[in-house]
C-alpha cells in the first residue's frame, strides 16, 4: 500500500521499520522538527527521521499541519492510508481525509482506557495489571475513533515505562502490519469504543517526580517504575537532589522519609505504609549507580531523613 507515515519517537520507529520490511511503499514520512538534545544541546533528529534518512525516504517536518502547503504535500503523494504513531502534532480533519482508506493510529493502551499522551506511564502509576495496543481509525477527537484491533499484555511487577514501552512498540509494529494486510483483503472491521471506562493519560509533568514518603511503598514503587526513564523519581536529602531509578517495596516501619538501613541491597526508606529499598540512585550531574557504589561515594546514615514535599 502507498503510505504516509507520521511519527516521532522510538515507539513509532519500530512500526515504520515493520512497514518497510513488509514491503509497503512509504511515500512520505512526517516527523517533528529537529530539536536540541543532550548535554551539548545539539540539534537532533527524531528516531523516525533517523530511520527514514537511512532508508532514503522522503521526510517532511512541518511545525504544524494547518497550512495549505502541508495539505498539498500530502495530497501530492496520493496515499492509500495514513499511519500515525506517537506523532505529537494535531492532525486536522482535512489531513485525516487525505488518504483513500483513511487514517489509522497505533495507540499504546486498551482504549477507551488511557486516551491521551502518556498511556504507558499512567497505566503503571494506576497499578493496572494489563495494558496493550489498540489500532484505531482516527477522527477529530482525542483517541476516540473506532477500534480496528486490540491485543493485551500483562504489566509485570518489575516493568518500568522503558521496558513496557519496548514490549508495546514491538506489539504495535506487528499489529499495524496485520491490520493493513486485513485492510487489503477487505476483512478489517471497525468497532466503536465503549462509552464506559474512559480515562485520560495526561502528559507527564516534571512536577510529579517528587517522592512523597507519606504514601504507601507500593504506590512509590509504581512511581519509580513509571518515571523511568523520564523524568526520574526525585528524592531530596538535605540540599541534595537524588533521582531514584530502581526500587522495591520491603517490610519496614518508621517516620516517612526516614532511612532505616543502608547496605549493598539498597537504601531502605520508611514510607506511609511499609518501606522502599532504593537500589539505583543518581546525584545531580553524576552517573546512575547501584546502591553499593552510591554509598561508597555518598554515605547515608540510618536515622537521617529524605524531605517530604510540600
């Protein structure tokens, strides 16, 4: 099929690679404009653009799709279908209508649960036991279109946003190839989303990163996992900010934020219920370190306390 593909991060890149491997004709790749990234803040191409350039594909990076030039560019390639995956820009209805067979989206949740920008992180934060991928028709709403296919996977106790992302990206890539194959055969059927069970996965804000030790250890464990790799769960000890990248709930009792013990297995901190063993930590400007190596350079004494957020 003749495809216009719209996507930006790694999640989308895996889907694009699968479509290329399946033999589809990628007529145009839409991705967000290059942005400064890294410590040097050098201009950086998105993962989707990097793949497209390697494959010799035509890339288009408008700041938005509301201008006539963008519409003409899309109409000029006469696509059969527009495939969208984590593009990050709003697609006006006139853009959705460009492709002969319409526009389809790869969404990393079991719609209608977790419509919106951060479905992977929100599912972990909420303690969901499963999630999945929905292939849906796109309409003018926020992830409200009819569902074309849906598959489920469990959320594992050790899953971070990173590991769950990778499993969902692989699943989404497989599913979009299957969906387009069924579309070509004329056997793809759309089912409206249920009216019940709608939730919204609002964009992750760095202000959510602070660990509130008054919460239960299970809730804080989910926060650490959901915010790995971005923005990183944040703890404050004295005047030092410490990011927590890995932790696990353990038994323990004390005042919230109190360090109960330290050792090779972790820094054990009292929570509102139970305790949390911090296994991988990072001071500002330093590397991520396992608890043993972190404590060698930054000894922590039992009885000292992490601050409670306001």
